C-alpha cells in the first residue's frame, strides 16, 4: 500500500511537467466457466464451477508486461491481452482502463475460464479409415498452467489396431521463462518419444531464445508405392540445440544458430531419406513485422488475433556425415512471406526455396508456395481459401507425399494417391448463423477441394488432377478453445468416382483462413515425409 501511494504522489507531483498517464492499480477479475449473467447459465452451473479450479492469479501476473507505477502504454496492454489468449486457459480475455484523473488510471484485467478437464470420446472417419477411442485431457491442472493428456484409440488405417499416447507440458516451468514438453505414443507399428525444454521469444521485447529437443522413434513405416503398402523397419534418434538473439530495428531482427544431429537406421540404403545420418550446422538471419487485429467468425466463433505483416529468413548451413552413410554438403535456403488486409479482404503468401550442394552440383533442391486468404461477405458469411504446392529436383533419396483426406482432398481413400511432389487447394464458403444451443454454436460450410501428386520424372501438365465438392457442419463448444473445441462433419462427393465418400467426422476446421508471422527456427526444407 505504501508503494502504491508513492506512485500516486509521484504522479501528482509531476503533473505540471509530464502529460503522460501512469498506471495506478491493477485489478484481476477471474470469472468462472459459467457466469450467472450469461445465457448459458443453467441449474447445475454452480456445481460445474465448483469442479473447476480457477486459474491462479500468478499465472495471469506472469504474463503482464506492465506494473503499477508504469506509464500507460496501450501497445503493451494489447500485447498482454494477446499473450493471455494464447495460453489457452481462457475463453475470453479483455483489458480495460479506468481513468482516475488526467494523470492516473487503473487497469482492469478480465478473464473467463475455459473448461479445463475434457474427457472425450474420439470418433474419426474418412475414406476407408475409422478411429474410435477416448481421451482425458487437462489443460490447466489445479489452475497452475500444467497440461497433460492420456489417449487410447483403435485405428483401422493400415490395420494399426490399438494406439496409446500421453503428453505432459508446462508453459512456465516453476514460474520461469522455460517451456517443458514431453510426449510418448505407441502402436503396433511405431513408437515415438519426445522431450523438449526451451525458452521462447515470449514477448515482442524478448531478446534471447534457446532450447534443446530430443526425439527417439522406432518401429515400421509404410511406403505406398505398392499394394499392399510395404512396411519398412527404422530406428531414428534426433537432437536439436539452438540459440537465438533478437533486436528491434524498426522490424524485429533475429540471428539464430542451430545444431541438428540425426542418427537413423532404415535397414537398407534404398530406403534412406535426404540428410539421414548427418549433423547440420545452420545459421539464419531473419526479420518479422506484424500488426494485430481482433477478429471473429473467420475460423470460429471465438475471438482470434489476426496478424498482418511479413517474415523473411536466409539460412546458410553445412552438413557432415555421422558414421559411414551421411553426406557432407553445403546448404542454402530462403523463405519470405507477406500478408495484406484491405477492408474485408485478407491475403497471405509464402515462398520457400532451398538446395544443398556438393562441389558445383545441386542436391535436394526444394521449392514451396503456400497461400491463404478470405473475403468477408457479411458478418456471418466468409469465403476462405488455401493452396499449397511442394516441388523437388535432384532428390536422390526416398520421398513420399500423400494426397487424401488428411492432406486436404476430402472424399478420397487414404494413402491412395502419392508422389514426390504435391499441389492441393481448398475453397470454403463458411457460414456462422449464430444458432446457439446451450454452450454449442452451430455453423456450416460448402467446399471444393482439388489437387494432384506426381513424381520428379513426370511433367505437371501430364499428371492427373482430382477434385471433390461437398457440404459440412460445424459444432463449436463455446466453453473451450483450440482445435478440439470444434467438431467437423463433412459430406464429400468424389468427382473421379462420381459418388459420395464416407462421412468425415473429426475436429477443427480443415485449415485456418489466416496465418501468423512468427519467428521460426532454421530448418532443412523439403524433408516432409507422409508415412501414414
């Protein structure tokens, strides 16, 4: 209290010489999941609220970019609001100011809890594949920001059978700047173990980022060149270490160093992939600029932060052999992206190019274009689109990209179309009529998908194109956020076979109609491989 009075006295004494406003008091209002002033209140709401642990005050306080006595800065207030939304702990976040006088204002932070304990039955279908099982997920254990989940599924894809997975994550380990994440997944074909400890660029003024990630995976992966698909044994171990420094020079500028170590045994050299059994030393020079706009009814009914700006990076690298199988290569890559928002129209485009070199000859040359956009016809109707194209040259090792429901072509059998390269596009007419049934808000979609996959030896003009059209419904849980908050039902008509495929049941929209410009670690582009 004495410190607070000192701030107020300081503001009064400096009023005649400084017109800037200082922050007096900061209030944090944490509303429970169900609020008696809202339409979704029901007779058992008090019991439901009692079963949920409200997020601890310190979780909110750790995200604040201002303190009592600071000069009022609306940019920091907006960034704090975005950061609180990004935690995933709240369905609504707002920060408002309450003016005391011409030199002093209070700041009020309002949050509404997201239901954090989610037992769920998982049902997924899509062209010759059925997934059935359950998950218990807790995204904010005891209100302390700890996330964990356990999952059991029965999958018919490739006759996989039972699959289990468990995850554990902490956004701020022991209230520090460190993120912790661990995951294990296993089925009869594949086991994956992942562990990560990192310090991210958490705010726009964070100067340092570093981390270490380790992965261990083993079992069998599928090649779909033949019918039935060919299972290939493998055992892979990966270790990534990175360190990055950021500066503000108009835009944010980054310099990042990274060491990647990959040790892989695929049984036979004919199944090796690009950059297997190599160490990589990568150095990237990057910059990003973005402005933010709050929006809703683009991807979902929830408030989202739309970013407009750009990102660019240039990467220099060197690979070295680990053992007798790896290759010693030089590496160069670049990626640039830009977005525009004009009235109701939003456009995003990203171009990526990369190649390795041995002496004067190029190897593993890769080019990719990714674009998204939307046009808002009215408050409740949106046209959204996405296109992604990936092409390689001089790619001497095993490569596999699948074109099916999972990659964006609804209505086609899983794993039935594959190649070295892929192009897929989606158009959706999204409807948000605000038909609310208790905590569920309903929407609908009309869509058209198209795409092709082809090998390096085939000209794009000679490849076969595929397409589908259909209708879908969206059910969104307004007491939840993130991909699992929306349930998707799609009916796709396969234009090749002239028939409706299986009904698709899954979560989340197929794609987001906008993208964020964020810092990205340097990588070896083009190594994406669809093994199922």
